[in-house]
């Protein structure tokens, strides 16, 4: 019997090693690591108070970094390099080395995020804690270091790419010069902030051919005459605002997503930090991935595809906003109809046309519908952090429709801005689906 012992021992050792490897991989390849990394960047952006366009840019770069690192864990996925403007081929893992690609993806997300936000120390601390969790899975040291090195290679490439999108140049351009004519946008109470990101159309798009690619219908012609179409539109906003049902108020508040909301207490002003419209849809993606039990690669894919479309939606929408410069309902109504009227929601600091919520939400719905199906029901708990209850939706399109009309209920937009914004967003989303290819053909 003794002559069989060495073979038996070898077999036991092999099975033990295989079991140990399976154990750490199951722990380390949990998509929760990707979700938590993206969420940490969201939390930091909430703390730092980024405008919706700037937040969308950050989401796009961190999630593309995560996707490019993650896809090496599944040969069925395709890189977004050469599909997104200016993104060259990604570094490849070294043959013969073992990697944990969920670790590489998380490291890439947080490394890029740290560069793009102000409170980098918050991301650094979270990063160190998350990396310790990866180590605690029992992952071999060599695999850990290989993965960290590879994630950094991806992050460095994405950071260089981000540095070429004209963002830095727009930081040096002049602020929006408020015009004195009656028709154009003016700052609104209580903070009377200057126009946010008037040069955002100069940012390099991710998928769109240009910032002007999907022009909405012409903005409504301004008129102060009571018999005019514009006056009628403003009256609709005022009268709706005065007669809102509890349900309509709940819809408006749920989709408010205004990072600029300012409260006043006597002579003191303080900001209420809220998630951006793009961040709301990124959070919906997290909840949907969890419900669909998406693995870490599919999770990274969902975030990246959604984020680049959201970013382009802001570029396209902001181009129109600062070309048409349409006056907000609050300003028009107070000037020509009712000086005491106030909208339910606080008016954000940029021109009215088109509705950014409508554009972003409907572009997002098109992408998520393609990825998860036309009748994917979900519960959205995004606003529970702001003491608002969960809302349930039968589909992404239903959620987008509610997000769009919420801006009319809130007194933020005239109805044409909502309707034409919906069309603008759908066209952006549909175009994106013709350009984004993340899966290899069977």
C-alpha cells in the first residue's frame, strides 16, 4: 500500500489548491466591488457638489476604465477602444500571468476617480480599505500585485484620454455674460447663480459626431403678449403649479436631483447636497444589475455604456441651452403674470430649453431597455437617502416618462421643452446603440 501514498498525497494537494483558488475567486469576483467603487465616487461628487455635466464626464471616464479592465475576465466582450472618440487600444494583460480582473477594474475606477475629483483623500481612504478586502479573500500575493499593476495601466491610459477632451481649456473660458434683453435666461432666486457650464459644447463627445448632432425643434418664440403662445405656455406652468396633486408633488420631488439646491435661513444660505440627474440613472443601473444578478463584467458593461450616453446627452443638450438661452418659467411668470408665484422646485442655474432631465432620462431608458429588456420592472430607492420613498416602475421607458414630466410639475420647464427633450434623448440613445458594440458575435 505504501507505493500509492505519494500519488494520493499529490491528488489531495491538487484538489486542495483547486478548492482554495475557487474559494478566493468566488469572493473576489463579486460585482459588489464594482458597485461600491462607483458608489464611492458618487458619494464624493455629492460631497464636492459637481454640476450635472461635470458629474456625467466623471462617470464616463471611471466606468470605461472599469469596463476595459473587467472584460479580460470574459472573452465574449469587446473593448470600447476605437469606438469612443480618441480612445486608442488598451494595454493587454501579460501572457502566463494570473489576474483578478474584478480587482483590476475596481482599482482602475478608483484611480481614475481620484484624479477627477477634488476630495481625492476620501477616495484614497476607501481604496485602501477595499484593496484590503480583496487581500482577505485569500488571493495569492502574486495575483493581487498583477491585478493592481494591470488596473493602473488601464487607469493611466484613461487619464491621458480624459486629459485630451478640452475640459481643462473650458476652465479658462469666460463665464456666461447675462444679456439684458427680455427674452433670454436670467439668474433665479434664491442664490442667483451664474450660468453653469456655458462652454460645455466644446467638450469632446464620446459617441456623438458633434455637440450639435441631434438638434431639437426650434425653441418657442418669446413674447410677453397675453395672447401669445409663449404666454400661454407660461400660464400652463403657473396654473399646474398652483393645483398640483400630492401624487404630482411626489413625482416632482423624487426626480428633483438638483445639486445646486440652496436653502435660506434668515441671512444664512446653505446647500442641500443631492445626486445629479445622471447620477440617479447610474444608481438605477446599480439596482437593475443587482436584480438581474449581473456578474462583475456585465455590471461594468452596463455602467460604461450608460455613462457615455449620459455624458453625450449633456453635451448635446447644453449646446442647445446656451444657443437658445430661453428664459425660465419662474422669471417669466414673476415678470409678466404673477410676481408672487414660486415653482415647487428650485430653478437650476442655466437656460431652460431643452429639459436636461428629459434628454438624459430617455437616452438612458433606450440603452437600459436594450440591455435588460422592454418590460424590466424595478424599484428605485435612489431617493431614500433624501427621505423620499421608493418608487416602482414597470419599465425604463415608464421611469423616463415620469422623470420628464416631473420637470413640468416642478415648474422648471415649459411643456415643449419636456416633449422635445424626450425626442432628443431617444434619438441620442438610438444612435448610441448603432455605435456601441460590447459583445462578440456568436
